[in-house]
C-alpha cells in the first residue's frame, strides 16, 4: 500500500514468452530472430522484432552472454588515469565501447609490474572479452601476459616489441614534419628545434620529421640548431638564449612540446623579440588550455588522442569478430594553426593517412 492507501502497481517487464505469444511463434524462433541466427523467413523475423519493440522487451544480459559466448566487458589498463595524454585516449575508448554497449573495467597499475600482474589476473577471472593497455607515453614497454587465455589485447599510446601485437601510437615523425613544413611554407628559412630528452623515441621521431621538412624545402639540416633538454617551461626559456647565440638570424622555432614552446615565447619576450613578426613559434601536443592562453596563442601539433582511443576500441571490437591484425599503427596528427606562427588564418591542417610499420 502507498501512503494514501492506494495499491502500488509495478509494471512487469516483458519476457521472451510474452514476445513469442504476441508474435505467434515459439520461444526458440524469438531467440533466433533477435540474435540474428537461424534461417527464418524475413516476414517472421520482422514480426518478432515488431512484437519485441511493442512490448519494450529487453534481452537479459546474462542470457545474451551465454548465447554469444561473450561477457560484453573489456579491461582497460592504464598507468596514469588522470594524465593529460591519457584522459583523451580513455575518453575515445569509452565513446566507442559505450556505443557498442560494452562495460569497461578501468584499472590504474601506476607503473607497478606486480600490481599490473594482479590486475591482469583479475580481469581474466572476470572473463573480459578483451583488454586495452595504455602507456603514459608512446614508448616501448613489455607486453602483458594473458597466459593460455586467447583474450585479445590492443595497445593504445603504447608499443611493444612483439610483432604480433597490435599497437596504436601517434605519428610523431609526421607531426614534426607538419610543424616545420608549416613555417617553411610561410617563408621562414632559418629554423631551430628545441625539444626534450635526446633518448626519447618521440623526440627522435619529431626531430626526424623536422629535418625531413627542411630537406623537402632545400634547406640544409646541418644549419638548423637542435637543442635537447627537459620537458619544461624553464628549459624553453633557457634554450632561447642558446638559439639566439648560435643562430642570431633565426626566424622560426619548432618546439617538441607546448610546455617548452611557452617557455620559448617567454624567453623571446624577455629579449624583446616579436612573435610572430621576427620569430615564429610552433609547439607540439595541442594542450588546449596552455596553447590558447599563450601570448600569442600557440600554433601546435595535435596528436588526436581521442581519435586514437576510438580507433583502439574499434580495432579491439574487430578482433572480437575474428580479425587478427598486428604491428605498429601510427595515426595521423593535425596542425592547429593559431597566431604564433604568423599564418593569416586560423585553421586545422590534416596530415594524411595512418600506416602500419614494415617489419
């Protein structure tokens, strides 16, 4: 009874028996029609689907899992859930898997191998359909061990040495090319490159792209100062003095990150140099809050990490349907043009297509 004395009625959810009765078919026929199995006449399948929609029938998830041999769950292993690179990747994964009505178990292993081992064991015990492994950056890491399980694995913003593994990472080399090519197309010819630690793969690839752009425009690469340091604003400020000492006539600086680029902007301002009038500046990352608030707003390379996450999820779904592709897939970056490069119009410059590395 309710508080006003009226009898409370609760609507009963429709069952598969109700659908069968409404459509005038057997329970087995309903199951085949709703799960796309069996050889049914089109009009029979349509009659069942219409009856299910009219009754607002929702198949039981457990029953659906048993029928298809799947749990409709995926494990997502990350080393830094709140990292500014990881968050857009995770958002892309969640968008794609959410649209497929798949539940995600997110586990942060915090760069702890033992914790990661326990997490993998827990996910396998839950019989997840697949696992996506994320890195803090797109560097080489050990592959995870799923034992005798056939659970498919995809690496997103991470790379392993196993050629059979499927790894999705940004195309850093082409991103470096985009940044330098943009300045060269604007007529800048005396470029410098200020970046992070020399031993990082992303640093090396972006540098290679920078040099490839110079070569494509007939500018000698040996004349371009390349300075390695830390991923910090302080390093960007310090590097400006070294660049101006080595190349007083520099008219463009490509930076390996937006944080370094902000330091470069500050360093140039402290030395009375006009940006972009005298020296144009391009960053890398499209850290939006930083790039848009820079003075002037920063032209930068976007790694499109949300798209990378969506593609990683899509590739995992394909594996669940039988795909068996592997290798390192490098996905396109985009150049986001703002005022610091001196371009007349603000725009986003696409890069082209992704590609799979050759063995």
